[in-house]
């Protein structure tokens, strides 16, 4: 399985994961669901993050990660599954507030966003349980701690 990441850095943050690390996390989320996958990841600062969040989610302020699934016609047979916009200052702030390592939180955000690109969501409780369980499985498989309180999710495959 091949995963290609197009990385754009539009952030002044200095504690950013490498392209190789971002690719590793995206690949872990994708697993063997696809033979070839392409993702664009744009790392942004607060201003662009807030603008994207307001424009596309109609929410004020920046959020950690926004997923833009590809809507290319299937007949094109292109491996692009979509784009992620990750706001570095939000990820850094959340890691500190949640008492998590910055690396673990970055991994979670990339995996979470990639799963959205693959069609996972957390709108309905049952879908949230599936998504959170899979995120936890992927993250712990990579050696990171579970991102959610254990009593909030079921780790049984669904």
C-alpha cells in the first residue's frame, strides 16, 4: 500500500512533525483499506484556521483539524481522498490543556482527520463509538496512549 502526502506548511510553528511522520500516521489510519492513497495536508496558523472554520463549518475561531473529502467522480480513478487543514497553534494548546505529548496529539489529529476522509464521522453516537474505537486501536498500535477515556468507548471491533 502506498500513501502519498502533499504537505503545505503555512505556519510559523516550530514544533511540527516531519512529512515522513505525517505520512506514517496517515498510512496507519488507512491501513489496507486502499491500495494507493493521496492526501494533502496543510498546516496553518490561527488566522487561516479561523477563516477555514468559519467558511466551511460556520463556526467562529480556529479548530484543530478540518477534513475536506475529495468529491472527484469515481470514473477518474484518482487516489486522492481529500485534504486536511491542521491548525498548529490549536493542536499545541490542546496537547498542553489535555496533558498529552505534542507528538501523540498530532498523531491523533492526523488519524482523526484521515478517518473523516475515509468516510468515518461522529455525528451519531453509534458512529462516534466506531470511529473512536478505531482511532484508539490505531493510536495504541503505534505506541501512543488511548486518546479518549476508556469508559467512553468500546474497543471491540464493530
